[in-house]
């Protein structure tokens, strides 16, 4: 293996590869594979496959070590110490990919997993090692005795890894994987097609060699030097065409395919003219992938002709650069970095992924340019059952919950990421397993909009907040309406509401309640509409004074009303509301100095209502600058079951420290007990409510 690496990379670190070999052999010890071979033979074979791609010494070492973290007692730290951070990172990447449980029940899950594998492979070499690992596992799959396990691995290969190899242009890997998987999944069809091909081969003798030789001679006579390869098509490819076209093997015309590799792009088109001049083309079977490459960068001319032996054959024409790209895909861009011999064009997404050919001047730069750009703005996370959820980068458990189902998002109360409870605003990382904790009593919270990033989550939260806001506005409007009606000089008639709606030009009763809550209809205007003359006949006049306080019990702070940040009212405080048109009512304590600014607002007498619970109080606490003082203060809060929402050091003044504390308290009585306890403590110099 060292000789093979040295043959294409004379500067390769031989000692690194040797150390990896010894470490892998010792780590795997007496472990055996299903074939009975020593386990370490597998990573050696994987490394051998990668030498065919002419990959660098770090990748070969990674291949030799790729199972050590997963299957032995070796650790990431140990590999980093012995082989360096690059190799350790690559081995860790392959280990992560190997832990993925493929969910292949449906096409969407398979496509998601392919995207996830691409996203996790921030270095393309991780993906190449994983594909080589899967290819060797497929070559030895027949040694596994459990048929169900063999079929599961084969289906996973057919659904995930073969399309992934095709996606990055590695057709040889794809073809071999498909053939080996097909042999397990459809053994009877595989045997049947293999026998037919054998009979065809025996009947035609050396037909493939004869046609290839004739094609090479034809091109040579026309001044085109070409390397011509001929082969029968792959068994799986033949079976798929038979299934797609609903035809038998005998009806399949182009079983044989030939490839002519010529020096340049111009020679491809010249050779095409020569071939079409010699043999008739099969209509509809010509494809120009040079002028319009496939999305994975594949470039070639494909044509089918009726050959002299009265049979259809497919011919592919490509330059040497195109051939390297077709055989090894992205690996070719890693291996064949030659500034003087660039391909004519690069497919856009390949150029985005690895800008090697134009920019890399050193191995470090080369490594930097192989970071996978594709899906870099996406993350992939798992449900506890293993379903893969694709989300934008920066998504949180709230986004994840709404991506699974809107009802789950609405009922989210918490989340576990990889088994650990985390705040809902925690960004999810690639490969995280997310479990959403829910409660039927929960409702979407307006503050979720501060960190939700997906359109679905934000739309669902906004929709709920709108409905909640309207419902609460109607409830508050109803309370205000009832109080206004109580001020009228006489009882209302049965048609008073209907008449009032017509006079105010408001569509329905609910809309009227919203208008009252928002202050767009004044108390005087409503009284005049309900009972003309009750407000002195002038809708602009000041309405009679409130007779009773309006209860805010049952309404949510921040929706129908806001608790003012200047005085932090809590249940038990005497409160008053400032109502301005199209704004939520601002609730202040009766002694708040900011009330002086409310001359432009309607004052509403408010009450907390029976058993109102919960509010935020702000305290200024001055503690002595000595060890344990802060613990004493927080201990008092804990003893009195008061939750600290915010703690800020405002001033450091030699012997004393001043803290601003926002506390969650039940009511005014609860707050007073806490203040009394603080003032009684030796460590506390003073404690005041703001």
C-alpha cells in the first residue's frame, strides 16, 4: 500500500501510514469479520480502494483508522495525539456518519439522509472514506449469514450510498454498489440476466473486442488517436431498462457499450462526425453532456448506432479530463490538481464545493477548499424515533417542533437535545437528536418570535398571538363595556346594542368590544350611542367618572395590557391604567411618578381581581462586600420561593455592592415578607422596592 501511495505522491508521509497500520492492527486485536478474516483486513482494503483514487496520506491513514473509535477502546484524543488533528477530525467525521441509522421506508427520508451525509461531510474526504467503506462491506456482504440483515444493508446501499456516489460523480463506485446490492435484493433476476449475458458472450465470441478494435481503427484512419474500451452493460442497468421499458432481454438493443477516450473536446465532436458518417444513428439516442453537463459534473457525448453486425451499440466519447471526472467525480478534483491542465469548464456546484484548481497553492489551502459548501446553510436533526428533520441553520427546538407538527409546536413546554434538557432558544446542531416535551395546557408564547427562525414556526406563533390578542381584547372590552353601562342613568333596552352598532358604524358586537379595549371608541361616544343624551349629548365630552374598578384577572400581561417597567406592579398594589388609542393599556401603581406623563391618556381604575397570582418586582439591594453576602441574599429568595429573573451589579462602592434584582413574586404580601427578611440579614445593608 505504501508503494502504491508513493507511486502517485512521492512526498507522502510513509511513517504516518505505517503508524496507522500498527495502531489499527493492535486496536482491533482478535476481532473477526463475518468472513472469518481478521477485522483489521477491512480498513486495509478500504485504504486500498482509496489509493485507486490517488488520495493523500492523511486520507489513507483515516481509512486505516476509520473503525477504531467506533469498534475499539481507542479515543478521539488518543488518535489526535498520535496522528494529528486533521486525521482525528476525519476519523471522527467517518464515525459520525457510521452512527446514522438509515431510514429508507420512503423516498423523502432517503433523500434527507443523502443531504445529511453531505452536510456532515464538511471535508469531502470523509465522504470518500465512507463510500469506500460501504463498497468493501458490499463486496463481503455474502459472508453474513442473516438474510434479513443482508437485504437491509443492500437496500440501504441502493437507496442511499449508490445515489450519493452518483451525486458526486463517482460512477464506478455507483455501478459496483448497485450490482452487488441488486444481487442480494433480486437474486433470481440477477442470475437470469447474468446467464443471458454469458450466452450472448459465448454466441458472439470475442464480439466486444472485435467491435472495439474496429472503432479504434476507424478513428485512427481519420487522424484521431483514441483509447477504446468495450463492455457489456451492468446487470442492474440492464434490469432497470427492462423494467422501465417493459421489455424482455431479447428486445433490449443496446446491451453493449463502448467508450472512446480522445485527447480534447474538439476531438470528441470530430469523432462523433466520423462515427455517424460510418454507421446510422438510432434516432432519439444522442445526448450531448459536454455542452450541457449533468448536475454532478459529468460530461460526455452519448450516441447509439446500428453496427455492421446488425446490432445496436452505445458509444460514449469523452476527453481524458472528462474521463477522470466521470470515473472519480469529486475525487478527481482532489487528485488531479494540475494548474497547466485544467478541465475546460467546471460545473457550478463543483466549483462552489472545491475551488481547488484555481486557487489552492498549499496543502493547507487545498484542505480549506474541500469544505463542503453544499447545504452549509442547513442542519439535519433526528426525532427520538430516528426520522430526519431538515431545518435552516440557527433553528431552535421550537422550529423543530413545528417542523414535526403544528400541534406539537403549539404544546411545546421544553426540549431535550441528545438527552439533556436545554432552553428553547438553544440552536440545534447537525446530527442532534431532539425530543420535544409537551403539555396540552401549553400555548404558543409571543417571546418565541424572538428566536424562532422558520417561516412555519413564526407564522403559527403569529397566528396564535393574533387570535389570543383579539380574544383578550374582546374580554377586556367586555369588562370596560359592562362598567360603562353601569354608569348609564337608566337600564338599556333590548335593541340598544343593535342601534349603537349602527350609530358607531361597527360591524358586530365583538368588533365593538375590541374598539372599546383599544380606546378607538371613547366612553362618552359609547354612552351616547347606547343611550343618546347620557353623556350630555356631546360625544367629545368627558364621560361620567368610573364607578367601579375593572378587574384584569384572567388576562395575559403583554397581550391586552402591559405591566409598566417603571414601577413593576404586583398583585396587591393599587393600580391604574393608561389607555391610548390602538395601544395596550399600560398598568402602573397608583404612586408611580410616570403617571404624570399620562395627561394625554384616559385613566382607567383597575383591580387585580380575586386570587390574582404572579408579577415581577424590582428591588435595589445593597450588600456588604464580604464573602457569602450574595449567597445570603439569594438564599433568602430561595427560602421564600421567589424566582430570580434578572440580577445586575449596579455599583461597586468599596465596602458595599448594589444589586438590581427582578423577582417573580406571588403578590404584594409575598414581596413585603422578602423585603423584611432582607432587611433583617446582617449581610444586607438596605433593601428597597423600585
